[in-house]
C-alpha cells in the first residue's frame, strides 16, 4: 500500500538539484537520484506534493532566480545559472509563473537599498 512505501527524500533531492540548477534535469534524472522509475517518481510526487516533478524543479529554479535578481545579478547570468536557455526564457517564465519580471525584482532591491 502507499502508506508502506519509503518516502522520497525531498531534502536530499533538493540539495542535489540546488547544487546544479543549470543541469538539464529530466524526470529520468530525478528518478535515478531517488532510485525510482520515472513512473513511480511521478506517483510519489503527486502523493506527497500534489505536483509533477518538473513543476517542483521549475519552482526551485524560479525561487533561486528571484533571489539572485534581488541581489542585483544580471538577468542573462541568472538565467544560465538556474537552467534557462537565456534571459528571454527566464523573463517569460517569471511573468507566466510568478506574475513579475526581472526589472521589478531588481527595483525592489534598489528600494530596499535606499
């Protein structure tokens, strides 16, 4: 039954992902890191978090991107550091997923600094 299954070590997986956000992680890569098949990983994520593994990964990437942008790093550099192909891709993802843009995040930083 589901209750008897070993839970996913989300903290361990998060540490591994965060150490290399620029990597082109696939569901297969994430599953291998958890010693599960991709199908089982999807099922465990759905059970534990109510979301798909790649949605969780995208949220981690965007969280880190927001942090870096608030610290004043350039959009292109941040995009590459967190696994996006470029500034345009990251900017689109921020607007779509978070309803904000890089300029707004940098402005918030400038307001806090003044």
